[in-house]
C-alpha cells in the first residue's frame, strides 16, 4: 500500500504538469514588450555553464516565455539541445565540431554561445531597451510608409526577445527578435527600430486587408498569397533593406548575396509572371499549373522582387503613391506599370495578364 506522502507527491507532480500545460496554451499578451525569454535564458545558462542539469520545470519556464513560444514556431524542439550544446562545458569538444561548419545549424550554435559569453553587454542593452521607446519609435517609422491614420488602427503587436539565431520572426500573435542580433552594430547593420518597423508595417497592412473570400482553388489561393507577400515584403523592405543589401551579421552573408542577385533579376522575373498570368487568363487546361508555378516564382517570399517594385514607385512618384498598394497587391503592380511607362520602358504586363490581375483584385483585395 502506498504511503500518503508518496501519493501526495505524485498528485503535486501531476498538478504541476497540468498547470505548465495550461500556461503554454494561455493566449499571449496582445501588445507590449517582453524580455522574459532573455531573462530565463540567463537562468538556464547559469545552470548549464556549471555542468548541472536544469529541471524539467526550469526548461519549461524558459520555453513558456512569450519570446520562446514564438521562436519555437519556426525552430522546433531541437532548440533545447542546441542551447545545451552551446553552454555546457562537458560538451565543448562536440560544440567545437558542430560550430566549425558554415551551415545554418553551425552558425546557430555559435550564436547561442556568443549570447552567453557577451551577457554583460547584452544585459546592459536589454535594460536600455526597457528604459527606451523602441516600440513607439518603430510605430512612427512604419507610419511613414502607410496611408495616413493606418497606425491608429489599434496598438502595435506584442514585441518579444529571446536568443536563438541571427533573425526575427513575425506571427499573428506577435514578433520575436533575437537580442544579440538586435544588438549587432556591424557596418551596414539594421538597427532594431527599423527591424520592428518592418514587422509593424506588416501588422497594420494586414489589418487593412479585406476578409478572406472563400472559394479559391488551392492553386489560385497559392498565387493570391504569393502576390500578397510580394507586396507586403516589398513595401516593408523600404524601411530596413537598402539596395545593395549588405549583411549586418555573418549569419546573413549568403542571404544578402542572393537578395541582391534576385533584386537585379526582377525585370526578368516579372516577365515570367506575365506569361504565367496570361496563361491563367486564357483559361487553358494548364491554368492551374500556371497558377502554382506563379505562386513559387518569388524567392524569399518576394522580398527582393517586391522591394524593386516598391522602390521604383517611391522614387518615381513619391511615398503617397504607395498608399493604394497597401490595400491591394494588384494596385501595387498597377502603379509599377505606370512608373515603367513614365521612364519610357515597355509595359511589364500584357493585356491578358492585366485582366487576370484585375480579376484577382475584384475577388480578393478591392
């Protein structure tokens, strides 16, 4: 027969597990700023750096913070072992082997080790952000590339910080930025306010969007979403990515090279888009295949190609000519056509392609 103390301990363990699961499923704050992921990383790092094993509750405290809840959406559960590998002295030989490579995982593990080794500087930076106004400053910067009043449509999204890699992610629930990445002061680096303003721009544009209309086939839905992303990333890249784009940190060097290459190839990419849209408008048997090809045409969710289009509109007509684009991806490409015409260049879209864009506009954006 079990003793009451054993039964009580087991009951408390189950209760703690249930509470932990409930905390993970709790909704995140709708707005504000959270450094909880950073602070819990210091706690875990202090344990691992002494070659001790954090308890399940301590790992849970880390990964239930708003920052890590968002980061894990992209990175997955392998992040736990990467943190352990980067910070635990008894795994140093393994760390040296893994981090000596040049692939994304190698750079990520090295990044986590740097986050711990530079903790004094990063603690000071974390405190300076807490005392500063990065969210308000980013909101003001985003407003420069949005229709008047757009940033008064509700508060900015939640901003969270953690340590994971040279990156940041935006989700409907909020934004997560790696604090070491944000702290980077490399030549050509992207200050945090511009990074946040890029993501805020997405949030406010998405709030202006017409509710999604049902009835799209999978191929047409994929095309619609690709053009939406082309517009979103293109407009937001005006905030934080000059051309040529120079990597602010070593982990983005390969991305920067590809970004500039795809940016320069945009006229050819748009010619391919034109032929695919014309095929869809012709309602041939290949229209579904053409729509799917068009949806996969743009590298990196359309960042460099969209930035090319957006920058030509901005430099030709001024920032107010971007406002219709904020409401409609078709208007984005339509205004680009007018900019090309003003420069004496051929229309990038045929009559058939323009008809298809107009049709998409009526069904999904206008």
